[in-house]
C-alpha cells in the first residue's frame, strides 16, 4: 500500500432532479461537470480536500510533475502537483463547462458562481441566462440572474475571453 499511488475519478456527474433533469448528464452545470477525484500519492498531503478549479487536461501535467518529468510542450493542462505534495492552492481563475448532448450550453464557474448560457434547451424551456450561487444554492434551485446583471456581464466576458483564447 505504501509503495502504490492511486487515482480514482469519473468522467462526469449525474443530474438527479437538478434543473428538472433526472438520471442524466445533460446540462453544463456544477452537478454534472464537477467530477470526483481521489489521489493517494506517496509523500503527498494526507487528508487534503482541494476545491480549486481544474480541468481534466490538468491531470497529465500533474502526474508528470509528480514523477519529476517535464510535461509535453503541446499539453494544454497546468500542473497542480504542489497541491498534492504540500497543500499549496493552485487554481484557474475560472473554468468553462460545456454540454452538447441533449442541450447546447456553455457555463462559467468562478468564485461561488455558476453562470449558464443556453444556446439550445432541448425543449426544456431554459432561459438564455441562468446564474446560481453554488455556495448558497448547491442544487441550483434558484436562478438569480435577474438580481445580478453585473455578475452575468462579468461571466459573459469570461466566456468570450475563453472562446477567444481557444480560437488562437
């Protein structure tokens, strides 16, 4: 056990009633796109819970870093190995979540906020913009977009910045 490292993860979460979606992974929300990951690494920080923002593409550079290897030049990910080693918080400012199976949505997760932009709602009558404070409303029951147009505006700009970065 002491000589083995473990990584346990998943590809996505599952809606169980959130946003009126049941037994499905169809929305670009915190429930569906926040995946579990458990890493047991020899010499790593024990008992650490990392709530920072990472993409799945960050895992390969992280593992390379933990093994003392240089990540490949064409990898898009960013290592968070220091978080595993000693608990140093390493986070992206925000992450963009996508869903294009039954609905066409892009979302931005930043701070305590989840901003969702729906381009095609799969006939579920989603509004164009949804905003949730996931710290206060983890299960995304109350869309507060109308009360926080400034936060929606910031999130829209983050989404556009992300899109511009991807297109370069």
